[in-house]
C-alpha cells in the first residue's frame, strides 16, 4: 500500500515545484524524481493547508488540500515510525526529557551566524534544540533565555526567543506548543502540555499490543514514561485561514454591507479560542501528572464533555455580544435610539436559550468519542497492576485519544456551521430590518433645541398678544 497525490512543494536547496507528484511508497518518500528514505525523516507537522517535512537529507513544505495532506502525514508517521521519537537516540539529547518535537520555520541569528529555513525543533525539560538538514544543531538552555515574545504574523503566531547573541523567530508552532515553551522558559512545570515524565530511552519503542508480556521493570517504566498526543487536528490550527471550515459560507455573509470587513473571521477566531479551552485545560493537567493513570484521569471524557458544555454557554454569550455590538453600531449610524433598537431587534431570553441548544447540537456527536476515552482510561487503571495487560491498555488509550483529536476538530466544524447559520438565518435579517428603518435627519439634541427655541418664540408672541403689546411692536416696526 502507498499514498499518492499532487501538491505544490518547496524543497530547500532544490527550489519549488508546482503540482508535483508525491508518493509514500514502501521504500521511501518520492517527490517527482527525488527519493527520500524513511530512515532519514525526523518529523512531520500538519498546519492547515501546509505540511512540513524535515529530515537529515530534506526539509520541505507541501501545500494543498487539508484532507490530502492529512492522509500523507498519517502515512509518513506510520512508515517512518515518527510517533516514537526516534530522535531520542541522539547523544546530544541523552539524559534530557523530550517534551515534543516538531518541524518549524526558523529565522534569525545563532551566535551571530545567520540561520533561516525549516528545521526540527525539539523541546526538552532542559532546553530548546534545533536540528537543521545536514546535521547542524544548536541548543538554548531555558535558564539562559532572556527574551520570549509572541507576535501575530501573516501565517500564524510567531515566537521570538533571545539568549545573548542568539535571537531567533519561530513559525508554525501551535498555540499549545507556544504555551509549553513559555511555561518551560518561565520555570513553571505545570504549563507543560505534552510528554510528561522522563523521555524514552535511546532507541526504545513502546511494546506492541500483541507482543509478549513485558518485564515488571519495563511496566514500571511505562507508568512514568508516557506520551500525550499533540492533538494536531484539533489544537494545531495555524494561519489566517486554518480555522475556516465554512469559508464559502463566510465569504457570502461577509459580502453584506451591514457587517464590517473581516468581522466574521475575527468573530470565529474568538469563539475558537473559547472552544479549545476545554481540551487545552485537560491536556495541561494531564501533562502535569507524574503517573500514567493520573494523566488518563485528567483527560477523562466526562470531564472534557462537561467543560465543552460550559464553553458552549460562553460561546453563546459571546455570539450575542457580537450581535449587540453590530446592532449598536448600525443604530448609531442610522441615528436610531438604542432603546428602540434593543427592544425591536435584540434576541429575547427564549431566543438566547434556543441559540444555546442549537450550538450544543453542533458538538453533540463528540459525546460518543468522549465516552470511549473514559472507557479506555478505566481499562488503563484496571490494567495498571497487571504487567501483561498494561501495554495493550496504553495503546488502546492512545488510540482513543487520537480519535478524540479528530472528533474535537469535527466538533468545531459543527459548532462553527451552527454559528454561521445563526448569523445567516436570524442575526443578519435583524440587522437588515434595522438598516431599513427611517434615518433621523437631525440628532436628538438639535431637535430638542429647535423645539425649545420654537416654544420660546411662540410663548413670547402669545404674551405680547395677550398684553396688547403685539400691535405696538408691529406698528413700531
């Protein structure tokens, strides 16, 4: 079996090729006529519509459909055995606990030497490592880093690290990975979001479920040496368009003159940050755990589902607030009193309750997957005392977490679809009706001043008439 597809590819040192034929064959990865053995690959990272591949012989970026790149990434991880951190057998990492490794794009100065291109970033408990194609390597110790900043770049968030003569910028890290690095650099172990406990021994591989029972000391080692998936599909969105599962629908709505340019994209990014919070919190607590069973309890499906339901309430409130901001803006432009606009166009408590139920339906299919995660965690706890079952239970738990990763990403697609539908079916028609109301010609204060002045003039004329002075004024004139 092999995977084959066509992508735009940029290969460092070789240039770019449009619509290149890419094939993951049994003997290695092919890009048109270029062949790269799996044994030379160090890491892959999927970031929206971009796939980064880094190895000892190649560093390249592939652009294409997210679905095709996801299939290619999965094939490479299996064939190159990347999930088991093969990099840990390097002497330079011996004794350090690997937190995560991921391909990135790096630019800047390393000891006053220019560094720019794709590389493999390896984050350990002691420092930040960078491995470049061709074998060049450098390391920044956490206690030597003097600057760490996060900025927004064109293709996502940018992390800046500084240590003396070394000043680098790192692109294509996920938000979870950035939080991990910031926590390590700040000396806060509770901020770790990935591998907990010591890293794997050089060349070590987790036992397969169908192998013979591991020795007791190996089982004890597994209880403390375990990994938590990066949740790349759900928490790995990077770039301006990575969180747009309904791009065409958003573009149609955004064509309305009633909404500011870019409003819906920014609105969905705000909601995405709220939605991701439930899984990020569980992952952070699991990473802080020192034992395997404690980590599984932190990632309990029931707790995550409860957090999701809480976040749906926050998403609902944020959606109503966003609509209120647009209603206030439009009412002010039309010179319509806010009290009148609020009474006629803001959703009622019953409508807000219906909105929350509608958004909950968007993520409801995820509950089955979360139940499977809870079941796998219980099996893991039950197998902790049985060396013959722990390895298989651990693999089953990892498989459940990988399915959760996909389900959580699908849940966001369902939730954002409902949000866009609410704007299309309810909120935008309300704004249209508000925009069609009669515009005030003059501000309220000017109208009040005019009526007051008119009242004074009329009252004065009436007084002159009643006192008989009006005829004298007219005769005088």
